[in-house]
């Protein structure tokens, strides 16, 4: 077989068409074994769609690494522990409009419901509020 790009491309196309079920099974197994990598790849793709720069992306991955090193599961809401899908919020312990920062130790993964319910409360205030409700 010739090694030109066009021939290689055609060969890969035919192989993929012939092996669809094998590829689907491999991809399914990989996604199940690598939820963090899958989420990271998905987020990187979304970031590109929204014009997020490489520098911004590096900062985002730093936050995820920080969460992981501090035992915070980025796939679950910090407050209710509900599994987070592809749509989630990054919440501030001390709200940004009350002097909070975007420092890693002030950011937590949250579902939309908890983030909206928490509003401008700190985590401590929100936990007290939840225990009364």
C-alpha cells in the first residue's frame, strides 16, 4: 500500500466503517474507566467553542487539580453531593461581590440548584440555612 496521505485516509475510513461496533465498545469502556479525562476533554472542547484561551484553560485545570488534592470530587456538587452532568457551576465560598476572590481555596463545584439557593451566603451560612430548612 502506498504511504500517501490520501491512501492512508481512505484506509482508515474503510477500517472505521468496518469496525464501528468495536470502536463504540472501546470508547464506552474508556469513558467508564476515565470519567475525569472524559470531563476534561469535554470541558476543553467547550472552552474552545467559547473562546477561552490556553492560559485560561491552564488556570481551570489548576483548580481541578487543587480540588482533587484536597479530596473535593469535581464530579459531585460540594453541597448536596449530586452527580454533576456537563452543566454545573463553580461557586465561591465567599461570594465575589462580597470581597471573595477567584483563588482556588474559594471555589467549589456546585449544581445549579445549590449555587442559586446559596446565593450570597458563605458556605458556613448556607450550611446553617440548610439545617433549618
